[in-house]
C-alpha cells in the first residue's frame, strides 16, 4: 500500500511539473538574442592583427593572445607556379633541405637546438606559396642572446615578449642560409623519389594533379608541386641556389606570429635578423605573374585493375580577391560532401548526398573551390564503382544546374550557417591563425577579420547564388580528370552538353 501511494504521488508530481508554467516567448527570445550577441561579440573581440613593413619590404604581422602555445612562421609568395619545366620541383626540394642544417648550424646542431626548444618545426610548398613555421610552448621558449653573448632577459625567467627571439633567429637562418650540402642533396633526392612513388599510389592526389595538368595545360599551374621524377634526379645545387636567389626576396615574405608574442618585440627582432634579406629584382619591381589560361578539356587514365574510379570536374573559378568566392563557397556548402562512413543515411541535408545513399551512387564526393592569384578551379570530385559513374555524373551536374536555376532561401540559410561554423572552427589554435595571417597578407594584402567575413556571408541570398553560379557554371566548358576503371564515363561532348538545360 505504501509503495503504491509513493508511486501515485510521484506520478502526480510528474504531471504537475509537465503542466507547470512554460518559459514565455519573450524569455525564449531573450535567450536566443543573448546567444546571437555572444557570437557577434566573439567576432568583435578577436585580437587585432598588427602589421608593420620593414625598410626592405618584408611584412611583419602578429596577433597577440594568451594562448599557451606560440607559432611563428615565414610565408613566401613563391611556389611551383614560379618554376619552369627544367627546375619544376626545386621549391619542394628546398623544403626538404631546410631542416638539414644551415651554414651557421650544421645538421646535428640544428636538430639539437630545435629539440631543446621542445618545438614543432614544419613546412609546406604549394603552387603559389612556401611556408616555414615553428610551434612551441610560450613558457618553454629559450632565451635569445644579443651579439657578444649578453642575455636579452635578465634575472630569473624571461619577459613574455622576448620568448620569440630564438625562434625568429632560427627561421631567418633557414630562409637566408640553407646549407645546400651536396651530401644532403643526394640523400634527400632519394627520399623525394620515394615520396613520389607514394603520391602516385594516392589516386585522389593523382586525379587533382591531372585536373591541373589539363585545365591549365601549357602554363606553369599545370606543374605538380613535387616536380617530375626526371627533374628530381637531375636538380643540382646550382639550380636550388639560383631558385633561392631569384625568388626569396623580402617583398614576397611575411613574418607571421600568433600566441603570446608582443608585436613591437617581434618587429625589433625581425629588423635584427631579416634586414639582410635582399629586396631588389633585376626588373626593379616584383615580377608580375603571367596569366594562366584555363582550357576546357579532359584527361583520362583508364586502369581497369583499380577497384574504384576517381573523377574530378571543374570550371574556371575566380582568384583569391574576387568577392564571388564567398558566394561560390556558399554554393559548395549547399551541394555538401558525403562519405559512406558518415551517419545520417538518406536523411542528410545535402540533396546530392541523399541521392548517393538512396541509389548507391558513390563511395564519397566532395566539392572544392581552389583559388590562385588570378584564377581558380571550382568543382567536385567523387569516387565510385565502375558501373555507377554515369548516374553519379548525371546527378552531380544536375545539382550544378539546380544551383544556377532554382536555389532556395532555406538551402542558402543552412549553407551560410555551415560556412560560419567552418570559418570559426578552422582558427582553433595558434598554428591555423598564424597560417591565416601569412596567407591573407600574400593573397589579399591584409588580414581580413572574421567580422568582415561574417558580414559578407550574411549578405548572400538565393538570388546571388543563382546569378554567380550561372556566371561560372552555366554553359561553360569544364575540365575533366578521370583515373581508374572509367569505361562508363561518357564522352566529353556529352559531359559538356549537361552544362546547360534547354529552357523555354
């Protein structure tokens, strides 16, 4: 009896709670507004990016914060696009040699100094940029020393602003005094040749290299970043030294930093260690890059021994600074991406992903918008079984046509929210922030704040998406790259004819 009474009392209490007063609409609205204000305040409260240009043209940019880590790097506006057929791969070769010692620091001493910092040293080379950067705990960075061995920081410990001294000096040494020893060149030659074999086994990378080769045929953007096997075998010390002397100039460089770093101190240290970087060119100005012509065309590498087909299709997109990029990124977010490992099944927000699940069209697909200084590639890449290629191409190109003709406001709203989330998430940590600073100064000439990006995204509507997509996609000749068992891939003329709809 007692137990049943307790049960009835509990049920009654539960019903009373359910019937209790609900939050008013005004309160819910206030809560939502408070969340929106927090997001807006977050965008506004991001630390300011301070920029200073040295006398030789090198730009120093930093974002000071209370992060426990610190990233400092040198971004250089040079890549495989600046190479020719003879020295293609020189920049990638130099990236490997950068960590093998300098004229001041032989290989063993170099490695010991980096390890003593507890630092992470890394680099990358792309078609238009080269970067060398170091990440370390701010509190663990070693003391810097002035000429004559005098400590820059007196007493126990060191002041926070001076912790970047040793790192900046090390980066300056890498950029200006790479040893280029013959023994290390021969050793790295073998390493790079092995890497080329590994890259050739990655069909996604191969497909995108083919896409550049056909889309920008006859131009420097067709070159791969790693270079050809033949070039790697024959590049000499003189070729590498000539590449550095020609392209590693101060006006093309950005010293970027993020984390616990004082901008004033960073500038002072940069003046001390980077003032010797040459800044003159034979033409008395930074050479302008010749425009790379886009060609609607295709390249097919059929190999029926491979289990799946990799296919990439792209039209010419805008350069970095073109405002249409924001609209095209929203369009890509509408199309979305998909992989069989994703949850959600046919209930995903992407219409193309839903079709892929329902009809087993592909293993995965992704959209991309790859920008360069004056051109770009806007397209999609998918991996599918040999007998699903035709259906997947039909659905993917149909999505492109739908972007041009019938994009809805609800799709745009969802895509903008996704883009905002991705924009903020990618700047989590000092290394992404540092890379963002360096790349922005090279691509835009300034650091574009997140608040400005957010306002640009907010200004996009369905009409803009339809107009911009029609401008770049509708009735344009695409570039197509296909690798694997691609017998079912339709003739190029059929693919081209699907780039428009007969509308009456």
